């Protein structure tokens, strides 16, 4: 009788360990998901992360660093997660308090172009890193950095600012 209890207990522990491992893998960016799977995961885990929305033919990975820094990567159809030349549109969300620790970027710089989208989102493009655009999200303490695979025209970046939204608010 005690061996049955041990076996049942082991099964519960084993399921719990499997769930924890699956969650760790999801949060480490080694599992690609469809947009619907990503939206569901972010909602279930109550993760506050932004993106410009789903794109046709892409899968997504998510990396969560202590829920303070979330990185979503767009992976084109047919491209391996480990492919060295893969398309790398990444969207990173973190709090303003992490900004100075993470970037060391001064608020005063002559190497940047700023713009304000119609919803109040402030976008900044730094000349030394023209493929990376930083957005300060209005009414939140969140900063969103979008790393593009190539340099974008300011019009395209402005359009992206207009589209940025919480993943959890996206309709599947």
C-alpha cells in the first residue's frame, strides 16, 4: 500500500517537474510558437510584452528574464531556430528602471532622431545603431526596443509605433 502512495506521489512530482521544464523551455526561447500559441502563453502567464502584431508565415519565440525583460523573436517559416543567418526581428520589452542599467544611454545625445506617434508613443532612432528603435510607451513604465534585420525608413518606424500593442490584447 505504501508503494502505491509512493508511485502516485512520484507521478504527481513527475508531472509537476515536466510542467516546470516545459515552462522553462518556453521562457528560454528554444520553442517556436504560432501567434495564437504565443498570445495564449502570454495571457496565461500574465506577461506584459509588446509587439507590432503577428506576421503571415512567421513563428515566434519568447525569452523571459525574471519577467522584467521579455524578448520576442520573429522566425520566418522554414528557418531553424539555430540558423546563424536567420531573419531577426526582435521586440524587447522592459521597464524604464532597467533602461539605464541595460543600455547606459544618455537622455541627451546629438546622435538620435525622436518622433511622437499619434497615441503618444515616443520613438528614438540612434545613429550608431540605426537598426534598433526604442519606443517609450505612453501611460506605462515600459520601454520597447525593436531590432530590425535592416535599416528602416523613419516612415516605416513611425508606422510600427502606431501598431505596437500588448501581446495579450491581440485577438487570436
